[in-house]
C-alpha cells in the first residue's frame, strides 16, 4: 500500500449551498444541516454518511477488505481516505486554531488566527512580519457559530 499526503481544505456549509462550491480535489465539506461529509477527489464529488473509527495505525494497515471510505485513527488523531491507496488527510502538521479578541503582536506560521471581535481570519506572514487577512464574515456570525465550526 502506498501512503500519500494530500492537501486538504475544509469547508462547513449546508446542502442547499453545496452547488455553489466548485469541485476541488482534496476539499472536505461538512454538511452541517445533514450530518454528512462530502469529499472531492479525482475530479469527482462523493457523499459519505459515516467514518470508520480505528484504535491504532497498525489496525488501519492490517485491514484486509478496505472500502473507499474515511478512516479515523484514535491513537494518532489522523484522518485517512482510501481510494485504491491510503491518502492521509490530517495529522500533526495541521495548523492550530487560535481564537482571540485581540491578536498577539506576533504570530507563527503554523496557526490560523481568528479575531473574535472583528469576525475575521488571519495567517502570520513570517517573511514580512505581519498578519495577512484570509477571510472575513460578510454576514453576521455569532461567536457561538465560530466555536461550533472549530470543535
């Protein structure tokens, strides 16, 4: 089995807005109103109703009959997808989410900064030593909604 890394982007939305999101390989979409997962891979969109939960990486590697599915390994916290080979979707290299009402004077390049008072999202640009705005709320978003998205 060949284990490959794959870039992952995560989106939370509702089913009636899904048609507005273009298919992009590596895109994981949580349909909050349906409790389903949608995954874009190999230029196609597939819907999933569940994730198989495994205890260890050894258990995942020893699976005999592997279906095209998501697999979450409790011990490592990794999310995997199987499509004729293992594709690691998440892992320790993923960024941390930092929610603050006032951003720190300096950030780190492995973090996503959410300014809770302004309702916008930043990343730290180490080279220019400044925050870069990467997203902001167009419609009113409550702090409760923000917290629910990043649990």
